[in-house]
């Protein structure tokens, strides 16, 4: 995207965090309200700076105490008193207590030091669009992020969110490898600017697992937990990664760890529950933090409430703007439930799962339910090759996969699954024995 910006604009990077009527200047150690300087004790200033810098993310009590008193042992009441004073200044609802763990700054921050204010304003709008996870909205989100970067090429967070938007489009829009190349380049640039940026690590996990590198993602996240042992987003990432490696119980444990650290964190635990056969829990957790498309309908069908599944699928297919991939997956499930096997088969044949190997598991279930056993086994094998391991537990217990138990290749698929899971579990066990990482 070719854009020209004036030198005046290029040099007008902000020097403050801005939220509501407040301006916080880290370099000058100054805070203003409505343009008027406010007196704030040094420890209180440092605490507020730490919280604002990590807005919308949990900051542990340990991190705050280490920041404020790096070489001194102090009682936790000292921190509690400082937080109380800050709430009197910026508002009680601005700083949320995450029970037993720490605090989160919840007011919207509209600029940060070192970033052009105009770029940051676009960045905030783009994040809102990306979080809606809509295919048609992701395009303008990507363009806004490109504009941010054109204005401010050193804006690491904008590069990370650009990577996220490009990978979403690659995964669900398809048709070109350009978005994949842009996503990889954007993440590389983000890591070069800020190797420890939480958002970049969070989003890059999705790209790694979708491209068959769940093992590398697991290693990176455990390495990160050695530095940030109380980071809920890393455990949320492990919820996703461990499921791809066939470690369903461990995936569920990672989800539970994330929630203990931050009850409001969003994880991808719903498919984990689904593959464990806990369809009620899958339904209950599926809508958390995102729109509903396929999984709850599949769970209702697995429970036996096909009428409810049909109603959900019909309504969504008629009213939602969906990618071709999701449309075919939902449409094939609807056709199966309406006893239209030939239509289901035609729809499944159109599904391209190059960038989403987990969907191959649902395709295998569909083929098996229709009685197309060879196609179901082929889909399971393709999932393995693409980086998603169907756990032995799912292969044995999923009612829609039960017709495969007498297939000539079922036992070899089961053995392959057990081998992959055994290797993954050995790697997992070696990492969780390290102090402070997996104290569940």
C-alpha cells in the first residue's frame, strides 16, 4: 500500500499513555488529568505505569511487587494500599482485581509513547474489527493495520495484529498464498521489534498449529512460561496446541490453569471437550468470546438432539456471512442430519483444509456417519500428516467414528495415533517437571 505522510506527522510520535481524561508520561514521570499535573507517589506511579502498559492483560502481584520493590521483601498489604490509592485517582472500575493473582487495567488506552497518535487510533479500530472474526470485516481491518504500519513502521503490536488478520484471511478466504506470506513476514517483523510481545506469541501459535508445527509451538510456549509463569494467554495457547497433539486431558488442564490465573481469559477448550465426548461442556463453552458456527450444532447432533442441530444450522447458513470452508462444513452436517448423503458427500468434496487440519477430524466424522469408511480413514490420515492428531480416546469412543472400528485400516490408524500421543506426552512430561511451570 503506497501512502505518503508528511515529515511533521512522521515526527509527532506520542510521549504519553492516554486514557479517559488522563495522560501518563513515563519518561517525565508525570501524570495529568484534564491537562493539569497531579502529584503521585513514586511507587504508585510505577504501579500505574505497569498496569497501563499491560492494559487488558493480567499483571500478577509478584510482577508488581518485583517492579516496585525489586530487592526488598515487603508485605502484600503495601501493594494493596497502593492499588487502593490508584483507584481513588483513576476510578474504582479502572483496575480490576483478579482474585488471588493480580490486577488488570480495564480502561481503554488510546495512545502510547513512541507511537504516532493517528496510527494508534487506527490500531484501536482495527483490533475491534479483528476481534469480530468476520471474513468480510477482516479485509478493512487488514487495510487499517497496513495504514498504521505505513505511518509508523516500528509499531510492533500493529505488525502482530496484521499477522493475525492476514492468517485469518488465508485460512478462511483462500485463493492465494499472498496472505500466508504476509502473515509470516508480519510476525517476523513483530518479533524483531519486540521479541517478548505477548500478542505476537499468542497469534503466532495459531499459525504454527495450522501449518503442522504444534510441537514447535509447544516448545515456544513452555519457553515463554519459564519467563512468564503466570501468563494466562500462554496456557490458553497450550489448550489449543496440546489438543492438536492428541493430549486432550492435558489440553483441558491447560484451560483450567488459564482460568485460575484469569477467569475472563478465552481459550479454545470447546473442541477439547467435544473430542473427549463431553458434548454438554462443549456446548456450554463454545460461545465464550466468539460467534457460534458449527461446533455446538455438531455436539447437539452427537447427543441425539438432531432437530435442534438442524434448526441452528439452517438459521446460521441463511443469516450469517460465512467462508466457503465453514459453509461447506455446516452444509454437509445439515445434509447428513436431513438424510441427504449424496449432497453431504458433494459438499465435503469441496472442503479445502490446507490451513485448518482440525476440520479434517470433523470431515472424517461426517464421512463415517454417511458410511463412506474409506474416505473417513483417508481424512484421518490426512489430518495426521497435516499436524492434527486424533487421540486414541476419540477414535475409540466417538459415536460417529464407531462404524470405522471394523475397517481394515482402523487398527493401523489407532496405532499411529498412540505413537504420536506417546511421543507428545513424553515431551510434555519433560517440560512440566520444571519448577513453577505447571503447578496444577
